C-alpha cells in the first residue's frame, strides 16, 4: 500500500536570519528566510516584493558631483548639488542660489559635505534653516535669504540642526550650540543662548520624547529641560555611540541608529548601556558587517512610516547601481525583522508626510532626485528579487522524503513571472535541485522538468488567482523553497503569503 501523503505548512514570517546554522534555523525560526533580497516582511503577513522608484523630476540638477541634501518645503523639493540650491515641483529644476537675494545677503554654500535642513516656525512663517558643514548657517523664508552673520564663530561649520523646545540647536564638532528661545539669529548667553561641550565628535541630533538626544562617535547624551535655566546633560553611554551620520531615525516609538556592532535601538542602549545585547541586528550580523564595510562613501537612511520600516543604505561612489547595498528593518508585533536591499544607491534621503501622502526621496551622484515607493521598476531597471525559506526537515531529518505537490498562496495585483526551486539537503553539490514555474488555473498545467522557463504559459495573466498548485518530483532529507523573480519590468507588486509541501516518506538514513 502506498504511503499516505503528509503536508508541511510554511507560514512566512520572521524575516531574514543568517546567524543560525541551517539545521537550527529550520527548527528554531520557522517561517524565516535564509535569503530575502528585495522582498520585505509585510505588516499584513508574508513577504512582499519591494516597490520600485522613479525620477521625481526627469531633469537632472545642473552642476557636478553628488546631491548633498534633500528636503521638501512649500510643496516643492529642495536639493543641493555642488554649491548651488535648487527647487522643483516635478517639472524642471530652478536654481535659486543665483538670485539677487542670495548674493546680496552674502549667503554661500561651501564645502563638499552633506547639507542639512530644518523647517521651523517661530513667528507664523515656516522657514528653512540650512547648515552645510563648512560655512555660516543661513535662513530662507521661501523668497528671501538671510545670512545669519550675527551668529557666534562656534556656529560656523555646523553639521546638524534641530528645533528643541523652540531653540535652534546646532551640532558642530564637539559642541552643542543653542539659540535664545524663539530666535534663529541670537545665540547670546544673556538672552538664553549657550554652548555645551560634549568632548566627543557629534554624529547626529534628534528630539525624542521631550529630550534632545546627542549622538557622538563613542558616546550618547541626553539633554533635558526647557531653557538654559534648567538644561541638564546626562550620559547614556560613554563607550558606545553612533558611528555613521544620517543613520538616526525614529521608528515604532523608538530611535534606531548604526552603532559599531550593527543597528541599535536607543531604548535598549539607554536601558542596558554599552552591552552588545542592545544590538537588534544580531540575526543578520554578517550582512550588517558587509554593509558597514561597503559604506566607505558614507551612509544614508530613511523611514517608510506606513510600513513601520527603516532603511539604511551604503553609498556607492562608482560601479553598477545594481550592486548598491541596503538593509530594511521592519517593526512588527514580534519585534524588528530584516531584509536585504539591492539596487538603491542613496547618498542622501528624506521622507515626510504632506497631508495624508508620504513622500520618500533619495539622490546620489548622477544628479537626479528619485522617489521611492513609486512604480514597479528601479527607474526602468528590472527588480531582481529572491526569497528562500529555511531548510526544514519535514518532521524528521533522518528520513528521506519525496515531494509530490507544492502549493503557494500569493496576493497578486497583475501579471508576473516567478520561478520556484526546491533545494534539497542544504543545496550541497550532488543534491537534487528542481526548478519550476508556478501555475495558475488560468494557464496551462506546468509539470516540473517539462516547462520552459519564460514561456507564455508560465506568466500569470488574466484573472489573478492567489493559489497556485504544482505537481512536483524530487527527494531529500531536508528541503528549502527558493522563489526568484525574472525581473519583468511590468511586474506588479505581489506577496508570497505562505506555502505547503505534500510528501511521502522513504527510507531512514
């Protein structure tokens, strides 16, 4: 009598995990992925192919070099390239750093470092406060520039700027410089301004839960209080800091940043100090170290709030954009889970809500500003995505199993192509590997070993069915399912929700 079929379910959750041995991952982290590239854990369950990006403006900014900074102001995107400031509503860049107000005010954009912006409103008019890492900060109200020449010398060359308790606060080297309350051009001590020396190189400032968090290379401080009369500086860590500028973001009610050992949450670092337990990226430590080593040209980061997702990118100075590396961290109910990103070369990035619409921008050294979460391609380049489950023993690793049928459950939005490969016995040389196309009720039956990859019958078409059944053949002691896109430029976003394998048992080892 033939052996009865048994069913093994895969519930896809847990994100990318690479710090466990293959034999451990299949048991300890069911549903996790050993490869998750350009697929992201979805807040609705399963793994979702990432969305594309497209040019915000089809024109490049004039000048040369990398774009140094991006923000959104008065419903337009502002960007700096070289030593010039531009703005665009999406149909051509206007250089505004060459107008009469700019030159007559004596405003300059110097250096080659990043330019950072602060939007603030002290008098009923929202303004931009701009620091360029080199010269004196300046102000812009939408039409008029003002060189803040009355600022003390300690403000010249400031790299970071925030609004804390209605004080303009600058990070400049090892100094925190703050203005008088509700003033942007008065930093005098007599009126409530001042300077705090933190004795460590500042790598970022952020305001979080009524505190000013001061990140430095090897330390972290918090500033509490409302004014110079009651400001108090307290250390969080004196041996661990944020090693990379522009990696600090708020996500899921916490602050995430890049420490020397990977991504950290501020709450954990504040609670347990310098210990390595504070690093949340231990599950992908090899990928994190690879990303850190790739960031010789710097890092950038952004958040996608509607996904509860943080993205960090290592800037690629040259070479193929397809090799540009990034990591996404998504805050889910079970904690922070990760995926690998490829093909997004971001030197600077910015995100914010305008009304109910989240706007996410990035730019690099090609002079264009791009908009994330836009379209189904990487600006016309096919999105190559792959996802592989952990190797699972199908209940007993000492018994060989023959896989008879596979079922994939997907959420789809249109036509696409997808290859499925069953990999047996840790993909060792000589193990049985089987590649197939999934099949829907709207396409001809596809049998493993007989279908031609890319044939019209393997393209999901007409009515998108979320359940795909395939008769299979192949055997091994442990098995993993690998899904790979073919990068069709018209592929809509889809989610691989879950899967099942049906099998019969064979001989014990």
